[in-house]
C-alpha cells in the first residue's frame, strides 16, 4: 500500500516505478489517494487526518481483499511520513519510503525541524530510496533500515534506479526472513 506526496498524486513517476517493481515481484499493490486530493484540494490535511484516512483505508482493505495478508506500507515524501507514523498501528511488516523528507529545505541545522524521529521509530525492515542531492536531507542507515541513493533530487525521476532498488529489496533475504511471506 503506497501513498503520494503532499504536492502530487499516485501517478508520480517514483510511485509508479515502485508499483511496477512490486507487481513484477508478484505482489498486489494498492495506491492510496488521500481524501484532500480526491476533494480537489492541493494543500494536505493535518497529519492526524492523513494518518486516520490511511489507517481507515487499510482497515477496510484488511476486511476484504487483503484479509490475512502481510502488508508492506510506504509512499513518497509526505506519504512516507504517514506510513512511518502508522506502521506499528497498522501492523506493517515492512516499509518503503521514497524521498523521505528528513527536514524542510535549508533547515537541516535546526533539530526542531527534523522529521527523522518518525523514521527512527519504525522497527520493521525499511527501504529508503533518496535522491543523492535531495534538499530535504538524506537519512542515515539504521537498524532494519537500508538507504539507497539514486541520481537526482527530491523529485526522484530516475525510475529505472528506483525500480531496481525496490526489486532488490523485495527479493532480499533480510526482508524475506523478517516479513515472512511478502
């Protein structure tokens, strides 16, 4: 289950590349459009509303098509933050973060602006695919966290590199052993 960033929808090239890699690995993929986008608004709702919508969608899917299946959650930028904040609550077996925004551009030296605690709180295997020149920062690898740098910035237009990183991670022994039947 993948969510979009604050400024775009589920058609963003990096989400499409991740979706295609997951489909090629034999997984089912759900792309979630947040309610504010469905309503035609461009500005995202507050974090609590984004998180509630996300958990509601996953709850409904788990009562239907995804019943009993392990779920990998993730998204791009703001969608990655939503997935991180809700990972434990929804029982995600792994997380995929595309262009995780570590801090607002130009604010890397202000620890009060860091979003890293959201990523650090995740305890399941996590892949972060980040542009090597991302002005939102680059997280370090950590326990259960793999960081793959691809050419580019926050927009992540290197779809072949993104697809390869996601494919390799989905096939990794660590993910298979930890996440079970993903």
